[in-house]
C-alpha cells in the first residue's frame, strides 16, 4: 500500500498539465491511497515538543505541575495513524538507588497506539504503555492554534497523585 500511495503522489507531481494532475489526485484520494489522517481537522500529524503539563484538580480547581515547571517530552502523530507519547520530570536523572527508580517510573508517562480524530477529539487507542492502566482508549480534547497544540485529558484518577484531575498539556510543533 505504501508503494501505491507513493506512486500516486509521484504521479500527481509528475503529471503533465493541471487537469491531469487533479484527476489523478482525485482518483488516488477516492481509492484511499493518499492518507486522510493528516488532512483531517485538526491536523495533528507531526512532532510536538512538550512545553507544559498541568493537573487541574476536579475537587478544588488547584493547578499543579506534576513533571515540574519545564517538563521534557514529545508526542508524535504519524500520517499513517500511529502515535507515541513520552514525558518525564524536568529533574529526571540516572537512578542510583531504588527510590530513584520509583521516582523515574512515577513521574513519567510513555505509551503508543493508533489514533483517530473525531472533530475536536483525538482518541489514542493505546496498545503499549509504561503503565497498563493506560492501555485501551484514551480520549483527548485538542485545540490547535498555529504551531501550538493543547491537549486536555478526560477526567481521570492521576497515577501520580491519586486525585481526580484533568491533565492539560501544551506542545509546540517541531519544524
């Protein structure tokens, strides 16, 4: 399928005449050979660097930074419909004792799976995770403004604090 998709894109670019290129592109799109995932609004496909991560506690409205003021991480959405997310605490370091290992695991997230876009919702269909409680569908609400992507989680129990929260993550598109 990749060969056919690549062939369609090459043929569109090489087509002699605008009308021939348009017809060829429409045929390829109609056959599903040009991936619709990266054209679906909002277009989240790409590499995104984590800028901030805040928990909003449902009971109190308090806002905390579970991975520090300057967390490190990325989320990547491929045009083919696969995503991977990784985030760690700003002070993550190589572990020396068991307590360090516990903190590394506690103050991070890492998972991957397929994704689908439904309007302003992106659903991560997680098939591998650092914490099996993340496996399955994870609903995210997205807002794309220029090169900034804001992702809000559905209300959930934090694996870090044990409190009911909404996570708000802000990412900047890598260019």
